[in-house]
C-alpha cells in the first residue's frame, strides 16, 4: 500500500466525521484531517510536525507507546482506546483503528470520539451503583461513603462533602466529608456557611475556581487556591441539602461539563438519601414511643437482652427500675389528656436527665417507665439512682398553666438475684413497684 494524499483525496477525507491521521516513525503527525478540530479543538496545521504523544493524557502515555510499537511491528489495532487532552484541557476518549504502512513508513489511523458514549456508560454505572448502595447499606453514613466512591469514578474529588438541610431548625449542617485519606461521619453535624448556603438558598449549582469565601467549612489546601463545585440535592419538596467537591487548582479546575455530571449524580443521590431518611423514620417510629420519643417495648427488650449478654460476659452487674406515677389518672380526669401527655413528656425528660449515656429509659405504655442500669456494682447504687429519679419527678412542675406534683413508685430488680432473663427481671421489678404503691396507699391516713 502506498499513500498519496492529493488535494481531491484530502477534501474527501475532510468530510469524514472520524479523524484520519498519519504518524511517522518518530511519532510526529504528517497529516491530520479536518475532523480533528471537532474532536480535539486543534486545527490540522497546529498538529503537523508535532509529536503525537504530547497530546495524550499522561496516565495513558505508556500503553499508547506500547500499542504504537505493536502496530509498527505489524500488529494492527482495531479497537484501541485512550484519552487525549482537548485544547481547552478536558480529556477526550478516542477509539483508534490503526495499522502500519511499511512502504510509506507511516502509521495510518482513524480516530473516533467516544467521549459521550463513555460518559453515558459511566452515568449508567453510577445510577446502578447508587441504587445498589441503597439496598446494601444500612445507614446514611454508609450511603455517603458509597456516593464518594461513585463520584471518584466520574470526577476529580480529592475532597467530598454532603450537607443536609434541617427543616426543624432551618439550618444546613455538614453530615459527611471525605478527603486527605480520611473519612468523617459527623455525629453532631456542624453548621456550614458559604458556599454551601449559597447553593441551598438559590437552589442552583455553584462553581468556584478560587479560594473559598469566608465561613466555608472547607479549608484552602496548603500552598494554593482551590476549585469548588457544589450542587443541590433535589427533591419534590425542595433541596434536601448540598453535595460539594473541592480540589487544589493545581490538580484541576472544574468545568460546566463537570457541573452537569455532578447534577446528574446528585439527582440520583437525592432519591437514595430520601429513601434512607424515610427508612430511618419508619425504623425510629417502630422502636420509639411517639409521645415521649423514648424507646418503646420493642427497643427496650433489644437493649435489655444486649445488656444482659454484656453483663454475663463481664460480671459487671445490672439492675432494672420499674416506675409508675401515682394518681396519674386523676390528672387526666381533672385537667384533660393533653395535660396528662405534657406531664408524661416532662417526666421522661426528668428521668433521662438522671441517667448516664450507657443507661436506657423506655416507656412501657400509659404512665409506666422502665430503666436499665448497666455496670451496677452494688444494689445500693441502683437504689441511689431510684431515689434521684424519685426526687426529680416529684419536684413541682407547671404544665399548660397547671401546677402539678406527682409521686412515682419505683420497683427494683437486680441480676441475677431476681432473675436471669429479661422477663423475670421485669416481672420482679413490676411486682416490687406495685408492692411499694400499695404500701404507700395503705399507710395514708383516711379522711
């Protein structure tokens, strides 16, 4: 085969959507058809005499040179793919069909731009990955980690952030950040400022290729400015929050194309976040008392069984308190159920304030509460907690303009003296509580 590129043949080649290239033994372009400008942004004359490898993405240069050697040794390539850098700096995915012409000592290659195809494939893969993450993860923080991995496959994201909107307090709080080799799920999410609040307030993406504004939770990387890209997490009820990326400007500058990509992922992510939040709400309502927010019977038994397992392994001791409010029915009858409900909420708060973080207080129903005390070394320690709760609950309180004072009766059970399992301990503590209540009522003077 001998190549002869006359003006008519060149004109025909310039009509092709794929680019035709000739490269000599030294790796320099000797001919490039007009389509190269659409693909890489360079006019053909800008590439003539230039080394082909200088325009290849740095991560793909080694295997591109290896493929060139194979072609020159007589091994054609029909579906070789690599990335070139466009004149404006972004990566272009190109699929090559190439062979060696020994008579002309030239590589003859046809280049097809498959960037949009690869982008569509990556977006589809991201959609599947996010959908799978919803089913594979239990908590939001695990979902956020999966989202970070998905985005790393699409965009430069040395740092990744998720801030969620808290409608009850009308605040935006940072729930997750990843970067610099560390991942942080923020159990007490801090408030965030600009640029997150700007995205949330206006409901539009924000791209900043400069230092972050004052108040940003993302520190400027050492040694220079940074690129920042943030998009809303959209839902039918308004934005759920903001997803943000940042990178040193020395590494990349985000583009409008990157923004569109992140918006697509954010839309998928928002659906996943909404689903997780709904699951969390359902799980919470199934295991917590709607009136007081305390654990209900279901969660109480889960925690009590877990506490008993730990106690048997460590011999640390465990006690159970069973609490009932004396004459609670009279409060309902005299002042109405709304006042009675408000009273129960205050009592729940007062009991909780008397306990350690490792203890559990649950509402059994009505005016009955159960407290699980772990690592109780002596029965007197449990009695001291019971006395503290009794004094706290009995203190005067005002509910809905009504001044009230209620006395609790508290029964106590110790493990293993009063039972080895949860039900035995609850039964003993319940009986002890009723015995105390009966004794108090019996001793009251009659009118």
